[in-house]
C-alpha cells in the first residue's frame, strides 16, 4: 500500500470514528441530562442523529476498502474466475458511475440548500451542512471503487487472479478473508 493510500485510509478511519464517537457521546450526554439532571436538551436528538448518519455514510468507503460492502455472492462464487473478473469489472464500473451520479445529485441538493438558506425544524441548523456529507461520501466511495477497478485491470488481472486463488484456497482451509477481492452483483 502506497503512502498516499495509507494516509487516505487513516483519514477515512479518523473521520468516521470521530463522528461515531461524537454521536454516541452526545446521545449519552442527552440521556444523562434527561434522566439524571431532569433537564432534557431539545437539540441533542437531532444533532446526534445528524452526526451518526454522517459517520455511517462516510463509513461506506471504509466498508468497500475492507471488502465488507454489501455483496451478493450466491451466483458469483460459482462462476469461473475469468468470468468473475469480468463481472467484477462491470460491477466496479457501474458502481463508479452510480457514485458519480450520487455525487452530482448531492451537489445539486447542496447548492439548493445553500441558496435557499433552509434550516432544520427543531434546531434551526443549516441544512446545507447536514447534506454536505452526501456528495462527499459518494465521492469517497467512488475513489474506493476506482481503486478496485484499477486492481482488476492492472497487469491484465494477474494480481487479481493470484489474490482470488489465494482467497479461495484459504476459504477451503477454513480461513476467513477480510477483503472481498472484487465486486460481485
């Protein structure tokens, strides 16, 4: 893994982790405030929901990086390796296009909220901040699919075939792989 990839992975881990930790901490603070101090804070539920959702959508690329993104391997695993590679190339390409579409649509939504200045109902929190993470997360996920597509196409797929063969051998021995080794549909 290159230095840039390690830095990007660390960035993903840190940002998603900070949002999850902040969201859970805020929920804990709200529970303590409500039930111990009998002083419920109206803003805690809304803000903690935003923060947890931000952590989740930023975690999309983490799941893809670690081969834990949603996959349906029922038919894929029965295909010959050469066909699996082509299916993975198609799935990665389609995923990149979808992520870029989601990035663009999220950007349009973002621009709408910036121009209209809409605020959330309870806390009057600017909605452009709430929706800022949709195009960002979609773009981060697109980067991970591009990385996967590169791995599938690099050196004619020789590295992918080696990795997939090793994964199959490990699975037959009962060793669980933490990386999916390619998209499947």
